[in-house]
C-alpha cells in the first residue's frame, strides 16, 4: 500500500477527516485566545421577536425571577383580551393613537378614552374593536382566576377612569397589579440577560472557528516541511531577519495571500502566535498520532 503521508489528511478520506476533526476539536480547546477586538467585532445586534424568543417546547422556557419561576406559555395558549391587542409577552403593549376615540354617553355627558393616559400608565392598552382598555402586565402575569375587567372583559367606564379608588388609577394601585408589574419587570430583565449571553456565545463560537482556522494553516505548513524533509527553523528568527527559516517564511507567504489569516495573526498576542518550536513539535506529534491511528483503523478493516 503505497501512499503519501499527506494523503492521510486528504478530504477524500472521509473517515480520516472525521477522526482528524474530532481530534483537533478536542486538542483545540486548550488553545483558545480571546481578545476584546475579536469579541467586539463578532457581536452583532439582533432584533428580538416573539418567534425567536419563544422556544418550540410545549411549556416554553422557564424564567427565574428572584425565586419566582414562570413558564412562558403565553405563546402557546390563548391570552385574555380581544384580537387587536398584544398576544405575545415579548412585545410591547398595544397603544393605538386615534384622532378621535369613540365616545360613550354617561347620563348627560359623553366620555371617551384619552391618549394622555398612555404616558401616565405604561401598562395600559386600548382595543379599538372593544373600545376598552386593558392591563398588559395583568393579562400575562395574573392568575387565571382573576376576573378584573382590565384582564378579560376590558374597562370602558370612562366616567370613573381616573378615580383614585377605581378605574385606571385604582387598578394601578392594586396589590394584584403591583405584583404583576414586578413579574413583568423581572421578565424584561431576564430577556436582557439572555440577549447578552446569546451575543457572547455567538462571539465565542466565531472566535473558536478563527482559532481553528489559524491552527489548521500552521499544521498544514508543518506537514509540508515534514513531507519535504526540510528544516523548519532558521538561524535567526527575529523580526529583522532576512531569512527566518522555512516555517516562518512560509507562514508569512500564507498571510500575504489570506486576509482572514492576516487579520487573525495581527490580533494575536506576541506570546501566543503558536510559532515556537515547542508548539511545532507538539503539533507534529499530534499529526503523527493521527497518521498511526488512521493506519491502525485501515488495517482493522482488512482483518
């Protein structure tokens, strides 16, 4: 069986490639170098939508709000209220702005919803269909047994809307509402934390890919020098040297041709470029073990 040593790293050998990838991934976990520039460049802002924030799990993600656990089921079940107000907890309250709100007669006077109430009460929602107001926080976070008009039927008694003991103002001071507002605030805070963690995960994954790409190129150069049986190191490997040796000169050639590799090596710390002879020896040792393992696996297939 006549084969070149680099054939063990050829993409045509699928089994060898899989073994190589698995081995490199396990080894590469030790060589992750993280810089602020990479994190900042990798993190992207993604707008949060209801569909992306709610998992397909039947129960939805569990959110821990200071000891109070809430299952986010609002996407799967029917939420109280008419069809023209918010149905997803991750969205904002529905606050339509009309030139003229419908009027209702109370005794001899006509009353209607006022747009100024939105500014006073951030939780307030208005349904054009029902000509009624609702509480966003209580609709999503109150118990199902709560029969407040701000949750199910809608509040439309505009005559007493701003009465301190009832109506919108009275609801704002109720214990149930205050509890629901606390839960809503906790939910929004948990979304911010989750968003940051997601961004960090994306950045870390991008960093790992770049590190693997960099190590792959170094390994490729080492494999070439080994196959050609040529020296890797030069007598003078300083930055001012005119000939730094085969390994470093080939690496510089790669960098000139590959912008991705150039960007990576320019952002690495000087003491973590993995060009030291001890790293070279370690990578060569790893590749030799991979070749031996590949040969062993092939022999087993014929036995």
